[in-house]
C-alpha cells in the first residue's frame, strides 16, 4: 500500500528512540507533503513527495491523503474492557452527590462489577469486550492493555484472563494482559486481608503462570484498598512468576504507591491524580512511566494529574483511557488527547507523543509501535482533512479519524 500527498506524516521519530521523557516530549517530528509505503504489514519506507522514487510511485493500490494527516495508532496502555455490565445506576448516584468511596461502601463500585462478572459466561464476556475493542480500534487505537480485576475469586479471575487471551488470539492489534486480582477485597475477606492476599499468591499466581495468562501484575494501592506493605508483598510474589508491575497509584491520595512501584521496577505507575515532591523525585530518577488517565478525572470530578510538573521533572509521561464501567466508561483516546491539552495543559505535541510512543513503551511495544519508522508495524490512521495537527485535540467530541490501517491493510471492522 502506498499513501501519497500526506499533508503531515506525524511522529517520524528515529527508530532507536523508544521513549520520550521531560522536554523531549515537546518534539513531535512531522514530515510535510509526504508519502508512506507499507509492505508485509510493516512500514517499508517514507519520504517527501518531491523525492519519491519512480519505482514506488508506480505501485498500486494508492491512497491519496491530500489535506490529511497520518498518525501512528494510539497505544492505550491501561484498560478494563472485560466486564459483564455497565453501571449507569452509579452514574446517577454520582450526580446526586455520592462519592466514589460512598458508592463502594453501599455495595457499588468494583464489588458490583465483580458480582455481575461472576454470573456471566466466558462467551458473554468475550462478545461484549470484543465489541468494545472494535469500537476503540475504529477510533484509532492500535495496541491495548487489558486488566482482570472484576473476578476477585480464583475461578472468575482466570475466566477473565482466558477471555483476554481469546481476544489476543482473535484481535488484529497487539494486546497485553494484566492480572489485577488485587483490585478490591471481596466481601468474604473484608476482615481478613491476609487471607485474600494468600489466595492471590498461593492459588491465583501459580494458575496464571501455568496457563501463561498474564504479562503484568497490578495492585490498587490506595487508602481503603491495598496498603503499601500489602502491595509490596503481592508484587514480590508475582515477580517470581515473571509478572512485571503496572500499578494503580495515587488516584485518591498520596498513597506511597509510586515509591513502592518504582522499588519493584514497575513498568508504569498509573493515575497519579495526587502527587508531591517525593513522587516527582522518585519518578524523575527512574525508568518507570507515569501513565495519566484524564478521562477518569473528568468522569469522577476528581483532580487532574499534574502533567506539567511531571514533564518538567523529566518524567516519561503516557496517556491512556482507563476504559471501565465504573469510573471511565469510554475508550476514546481522541477525547483523552483533548483532555490532556485542555485540563492537563499538555501541548498537542506532548499529548500525541504520550498517546503513541510513550503509550507503546508502557506496554513494552515501542520497538514495534508508537512512531513512524521503517520496520515498525503498519498500524496507523488517516484523518479527515484538517488545517493543522492541533485541530485533532481542539475538535473534541468529533472524530477526525477517517481511515484505520492495521498490519498494512485498511480495517473495516
């Protein structure tokens, strides 16, 4: 496939550039009036129209991207898209003034989703998650991470992870799986935290490892959920099975989750709506990625992450959706980009880099995704005609994605 007359070919980073930190994030190379040649599912070559070799210009099929931009696919590194049912009843409770904690205390929240998931069949979970995934792909997402965490029993957590494995096997995009059994304490273990931790360590982890069901381990390290010491115990046990940490940290408070994540060599610490000087210092001296989830802040009406200070502190910052039924019922990375600019005060260039290359490194895929480079996977999208790159986050609520290309071929869903 040959794409010609591209108004702007976005994210033309050197192939060896696998992540961007701090001030580097403002650098988003865009090739104007460009061509892009895809072959065997990979990016084969690209350049300026005036320099296009004649042997390439004679190739068919050709797509003209006159007036349009070509982006590398979004890499959504934090989602919970395997769930049994929506929770719009809690949406109404939020409108009435109930807090996240109050809804959870009333039997809502994660335990609500767990109850519904335990009753759902694997086929039902697969079909509904596949529909969500297809919708995300149509909005430009070309790689995704999916967590368990709505099972909270051995059988149901394994059921979720097997569904994710089935999605991996049937999806046109790369998927990474995360065990998030430490999402909340089941009611039966409400007063026996160690009992549930032992269940995770002694039964879930060996079973997950035996079937090779997960790439990562996640823990919701937060007041009222899993403490620093409990998080450390679970991460240490998971490391023996080769599961790397990607943890929920500092969503509702400065919990110490960032520091315990970095101590355990976490790939990323996600949320960070609450930060302080210690958090910034810890991240600025580490390789751990700060994954920000602004649509969660938007939906829950909680503070937005301090992206500007994180970037100024030389941290690797990524953006993701947090798509889940309770706190972020949306998988639209384009809206995340808009929120990053409007609420996090990130520039369009920083936001695009955070949603592409840094999103890819947050799921260890930046060697094959996240930028336009020869040899990388040909997962990208062509926009509608746009006056400038900044028009994409500027035009929030409107989709500027016109054509999705996955593995070098037009995706029709």
